[in-house]
C-alpha cells in the first residue's frame, strides 16, 4: 500500500506543482487559451489558487520524503492535510467546470480528487 501511496503522491504532487506554477506565472491572456475559466475569476484569486496548489504539491511529497518511515515522524501529518486541502480545491474546480458547461475539462480535476482522497485516507491510516 505504501508504494501505491507514493506513486499517487508523486504523480499528484507533480501535477499540482505544474498547474500551480502555470497559474502563478502565465499571463491571464495566454492562460485563457488553455483554461477558459480564468476569464470568470479575478486574477488575484487565480494566483492564490496557484500558490495553494504549489504548496499543496510540496506538502504531498516533502514531509514523507524528509522523514521516511511508516509514520514519517512529526511531519507525517502534513501530507494528509495537504491532500485534504487540495481536495477542497479540486471540488471547487469541478463545480466551476460544471457551472461553465465544461464537463470534459473537469475530468482531470475528478481524477486528482480521487487521488488526493486516497492519499489522505492512506496516510491518515498510517499515522494511527
């Protein structure tokens, strides 16, 4: 189970790091070509989402990498907390895509939501 969780953590962490970095650095006009929802959200909120995704992506990987082991020491609690926070962001993303009739574009958000739910459950179970 630990190997599966690590795979999900790395895949999800990299996805959130890339997505968050794009939200932080790509100009709004250029981002709108790939993500039409940015036209409906204030720019500061897009940057906030990007920052949260970058920090969450780091939080999925680093605590268990710094203190490896079954319980990952005192930092281990940060990984499932990061997963829950990213899950909240993904629920918001799914709602936004559905509201804008972009259900096909919401599929990656659904997949990432499933991944972070598995990570949160699995890592909380390891802490108990």
